[in-house]
């Protein structure tokens, strides 16, 4: 068994095709097929069921591939260690981050990260939580910044920070007469949320003990809102209120900040996590990213 053969079976498992795998490994299809055949002969088992399209691993092949992933990642740590020791942090880091965190967190750390680590090319993509997890599992990104706790085995998470929610209300809303508000003041018929499926909306509903009922949408409008800025402007120019994560309120102008209220009782909040695959590579890169993000957060 060679590292090249392991690399090839992982490529086929990912691409579900011998041709696609050969293309990603920059070899001819016969070369890749021959190496996999040699490995199957050596082990005495079939790793892939070639009668299906797309190609799928056999039952024992699935177990072999899971172990091959562990072996390959551990083997790749050797050149990573050598490169880091010789040249420092040089290379690429791909980051997925959900849209309700991205514009507010990235702006805090990106400039200082680039200055401190000029030889890291950082690629940042705004993705939904589901897309972040999918790309992590497929190893298309190295790390994700999420606002949800993930219990699935392929992932490991490190807490970055807790972020409170603040009430943002239309200027005519009665809640602005209070200096602070309570979660018991929140009524779903007046509360605007991002469309169903956004983890931010789920967190608000959970922490405020709200029961989601479409018939109670503000103004009886079924308006699918996809980003926080649209949500804020909708409230500001029309009616009702919403809850905004703290970082999204930092750049509001003084007039807009007068529409904010904090919570006096159990404060609604979310926890933001650095999320990775188990056995992830680029450990030094991820540590540098986490350190820079934490040092950039407002006190």
C-alpha cells in the first residue's frame, strides 16, 4: 500500500468517477485505475463497485476509505511541519463564514491578519451553515465560522465568543418608550426575522421562547428576507422590530442607534464557533486565524 494509492482512492471516493479523480490528480485514467486495482489485489477486497454510476464504495470499501482519510491527513502533516519550520506560514487558507457574521467580523480582523501574515492567501466565502458543513466535509474549505453547535462526528468546534442580540425597533414602536426590554415583551406578530432556515432566526426563537407561526407574521406578510441589512431597513422604514447581533450594530449612525434597546433579563445571544473537520490540517494557520480574530474583538 502506497500513499499514492491512498490518494487515488480518496479522489475516486470524492469525485464518484475514475475519470474525474484522474483529472484532479493530473494523471491518466488508466494509471489511476491500475494503481487502485493493484491495491485491491493486495488487500484481497473490492473497494469500489464499478457496476454503478456514479461509482460508489463497497461496504468494506467505505471502512477502508474512512481509515485512508485518517492516514492521508496524518501523512500530510509531515510536509506541513517542514514547510512551517523552514518558511513560516506560507500558503492558502480557505474560510467559509455565514452571512450574518461575515460582514461584521471579517472587517474587524482582515487588515491586521494580512499585515501580520503577508504570505497567507486567505480565501473567504459567504456560505449558509449547511453549505459550510458540506464544503468542510468535502475538504473544499479549511475552516468555517458558524453560529450553531454541531454534534456530528466529522466536525470539531472551538468557541470564539458569545454575542448578544439587541432589539431594533421602528421609531413609532411602543417598546422604545422603555430604557430596556424583556424577552417577555417580544411578540411574534411584531417581530421580523430572516427567512426560515437561517440559524440566526432559530436562535432568536429559541432564546426568546417563541413559537413560530406563519399566520402571525408582521402585517400578515410572508416576506422571505435573506440578509440583516434588508431586515433592519424594513423595520426602520415600516413597523415592528427585529433582533440584531451586537456586532451588526457597531456601525449604525447615532439616529439609528436611538432605535436600539438592550435586554434587562435573560439576554438573548448566540455562540460563534470556529468549526473544522476532525484531524484537520493547517493547524498553525487556523491557530493564527483564531488568535487574530479574538484579539480584534471589541472589549
